C-alpha cells in the first residue's frame, strides 16, 4: 500500500477553512472546495512513490485493480472519493446516465472539441451516481416534490411567474406538469427575466416574515439562493424541490438524472469516476439547460437516504445501489498501547482509506502504514485482506 496525496479544487463556493483543517494544512484565504482522492485523469492523486495513481494503474492493472474489477470496468479505478466543503450553494445540476454520457462524449470528441474546451459538456464517457456522507450538518436540495405539494407551496405568492407555475401543476398534477413547470424556468427560450425572479424572492421573504408559510424552510432557501445568484431562475426552481438536512454520519444517494444542489456543510462524496455535470443555473460556470433537460428525471421522489449497515463490531457500510463503489466507516477504540493491526476490515479489490480522526496502524501481509486524520492510503487488490488497530476512525472506498 502507498500513501496517497489529495488533489485540491479551489472553486468559488468552497470554504476557506474546512478542508485545510481536515488535511492539517495552513489556510491561505482561498476557497478550498474539494479534495480528490482517486485516479480520474483530470486530477489524479499522487502516490508516495511520486507516480500519479492513474499511471500506476496503467502500468500494473492486474496488481492494483484485480481481475474482477478489470472485467467489469476495464483498466481504470471505477470510483472517486472526495472531501467537499461548500460554504455557499453549488450549481443546480444533474449527472447523466452511462449510456447518455458515452454517446455525448463520443459526439463531442468526433466534433473535435478538446477535453478542456469551454464548449464541452462531457469530460469523460461515464455516468456519475454519487453518495454523500455528512461530516457536519449538511444542507441540500434534492429531487422534485409531488406536483400537488409544489403547487401548495406556490399558492399565495401571487406573482405572475408563480401563478403560471401553479396553473401548470394544478391543471396537470403529473410528471408532465412538473416537467412543463421546470422547463418554463430553465429552458433557453423561456427563462424568466431577472425582475420576475426578484418578485418571487420578495414574495417569499414577505410570506416568511408574516408567518403561516407552508414551508418556511424553502422560503429561507429561496432568499439564500437569491443573495448569491440574484435574478437566476434556479432560485425559483428551489420551490419545486425537496430540502434536505443531513446530520453527521447520515448519507444521501443521488442517482443519475436527479436534480440537486448542495448548499452548505462538510461531507465525504463517493461517486463513479466521472466529472460530467450538466448545470441549469446557480453558477458562474457553463450552463446548458437544454442539454440538462434531456437527462433530468422529474418523477416525484423523496431524497434517497442510505442507512449504514453493521458489518462487524468496528465497521459499518453504506451500500449504494450501484456497482461502481461502496463506502465503509471503521471506528477503533483499542486500549492504550495497543497499536498492532488486530481488527479485520471487510473489503477486497482496490481500496482507498481516508483517516477522519485519531491514529491507527493499517496492515496487510504485504506491509503496514500509520493512518492519521486527513491522510489517505491506496491499497492494491493484490495486497489482500486489511487489518487495523489503534484509536480513531477512517473510511474505506472500495468496489462491491
């Protein structure tokens, strides 16, 4: 096994302090949005040998990935682990299915678009289902409400825009009505003017202050989004979506096609190894709502929370309904002076370990390493079963 460095992403919405504190590095005043631990070619992590993980896998895929993973996913690590720390809201976004991503990536490549072209929507040919496990209280918007519930929230705001949306949902309280309402907000040919958005925001603020709102929380969210993205129709789209709050240790699964926006908090993200994001608004990055509308699911569904399942006395697992990844959490509380790896850690194949707190010894028959908070290890498939001892906690990303 090898130590694994993170690759940092300094997006504008990131926290200036959360990830530096997690990694034990000095803050520099810049927004630290994400720390990547993986082999995605856009930002591969470096091993302690000085070689990037994607190059190491290419050089010896049998040892690092194992034959089972290679048969299912080819010679690439199928997952990407991140620490994410939004200080301000992220974009309103959707991730494509595997089939749509492969088709669209091939089309953009055939058209001669470079991977870093600002005209590109697809940076790779993979889908991007993801799961978020909160490290702190974490807020988000995820998935559409039922049309009747959304109509009830729109009712009484009495603006031209909300009246139109309300009419669409009342006269057609189905997924078709919801798609029409959402399309009215984000489609290039129908996007409402900033003044119409501002009128809705003011109506939500007035309703919240007066009391009696059917959803005070969503009224506050609309005001929050407007503070960061004034005039953006995505602000109004929040009225159609489910608000979510996760406490530390709780998990949310976001399938391909699910509209979502992370708002605030610190969490772990594990996802299929992809960077394909289709944005509808609430961002200064590329927005292609028309492409996003081809991928979004408007079916009403509650947020998909994933409950941890006990694997053994020290480890719980968060099982997402995909083949690309799973995440487990191990907590150790050995007596003082007991440090040698003695607890079996479930999992096989290529594994990435990330320390959350404390200090632990992790070992296989091939070697051992000390794992502390904010540090990461990559364990090749050929290293075999893991054992750990000490006092602390770490997560393990692996392939089911």
